[in-house]
C-alpha cells in the first residue's frame, strides 16, 4: 500500500494578525483559494485547504445559499476542506475554557456550532477527513493564578467538547501554543491530554513552529528542553522527548518553519513566529521534524492523520500575495510527504 498524505494550505494566514484599514488587512477567502489552486510543482497541486470558521472567511450563521456557495467555491477549484478552526475565543462569541460557567457555556456553544458546520461540509462531499481545532481561549498569566484548578476546568471543558464533537462524528485537535493557558508547554499539554483522556477523540494538533518554542521553554522555562546554544544532537534528543510525550495524541499536523522568535499582530498574543518556507533564518529541518509527528515510534504512519497542512500565520501580506511563495511552500510539502513515505514502515 502506498504511503502518502494529502497536501493542504491553511486559510488562517489570511486572517490571523490581520487588521482592516492597515497595511496588513485580511485577505479574502476567494483570494486565498485562488492562490492555493494556482500553486504548482511539476504535476503536483494542493489537494485542499483547512478553513477558519469565522468572518470574513466563513459565516456559519448565513443561509443555505451561502453554504452552497462555499461548497461550490471549493469544488470549482478542485479542492476539499480538511480540518477547521472553531472560533472559541471571547471576541468572536466564545469564551474561556477555564472561565466561569457562562464563559465555558459560550466555548462549548462555539464548538457545537463548528462541529455542526464541519459535518455539513462532510455531508456535502467536500470534507473527507480532518479535525476541529480548538484551544483554551485564555492566557498563561491568568492560568498561573491557580494552575491546578484552571487545568482541571480546561480538562472538564475539553472533555465535554469531545462529547459534543462525537455526536457529530467529529474529533477535536487542541493546538499547543505558548500563548494558550494550560497548553503553553509540552509537559502541560501532555498532562492536559492525560487528564481529559479521550484518545482518538480529543487529541493534539502539532505545529512545527509552535512546538519548537515548546522546546525553548518560552512561557514555561521550567519545561525547557534546549538552551539557546544547543547542538544538533541535543536538538534531536529533545525533539524525541517531546514527540514521545505528544506524538501518540496527535491527530493533525501543521507544517511550518520558525526562526525561534515570538511574534504577535492584531488581536493575537505573541506566539511562535511562522516563517516563509525558504526563510534563511529558519531553524528547522522541516521534513525531518515532520516525520516525528507523522510516524509512530516504530516508524509506522499514524492512521488518524490523512493530510498535512501548511501554516504561515502572520507572514506579511506582500509575501502571501506572491504566487512564488506558494510554489515554494508546495515544494516543501511535497518533500515532507515523499521523504517521510520513503522511510515509513507498513503497519
């Protein structure tokens, strides 16, 4: 059996950190879809996109005509949808997963709405795989006021969110980032998933840029795995330790490059900076890092992961609007898929 992963492009970079009326306004979904469709490396093309389920890209409250227009927009470009981002944050109508009863109720309502919408895309024939992406919708500073109690609340909320997702035939992938409460270090993330304990239903979304910051101990120096002057051998030893803890929980993988710095823009807190695929400051051997997430400890592909997605959030609009940017991204994605397949073992 041939080992391969479908290649996707995240639509979030057209939204995250973008501000209307500035030199970095949001990029429309139609434009992001066109840039994705038009990218090419030989005969290879992107297979699909991962959608962010909030405006100005998607209006989940719109009528059936708007829903069908989105389905048609994907089909007409030969693309499918994979994973989707649930708008769980307070400024978009959600609420903190560790907040009071009303906040957690809004969080769960956002998850339910997103799962319902995602299942509609599946029923419409344009979403053959993928997860619903969530986070705790709060920050590490507030979490630190009562770590044990706040982690317990997040676990309870995520467990209930998993029950909701299961009712729609969906799974949840919590994206670990240094900016999210109770998810801001690799160890806190692993402990949270253990506390939830819904394997295959509530899991981890591994982003190569964000997990690199995990190893450097941003926002959780007590869990640092690497010093700044690390050697190559030390890097891979640390990477192995992190992925042994989080790899078995992984349901979704974001391919990304990082220069090891943090960055925030617009309403988004500072988090691991995403770099261009060919950024000379990039610290990661992207293809090799991806193997640690896509393959289990025996080198067998993790069966839940059907696609990989490029994430370039908070990269400049100038770079995002350049067609050559997407050709280079696609070339890297092809390298990741083919090089990982070449060393994968059959289960």
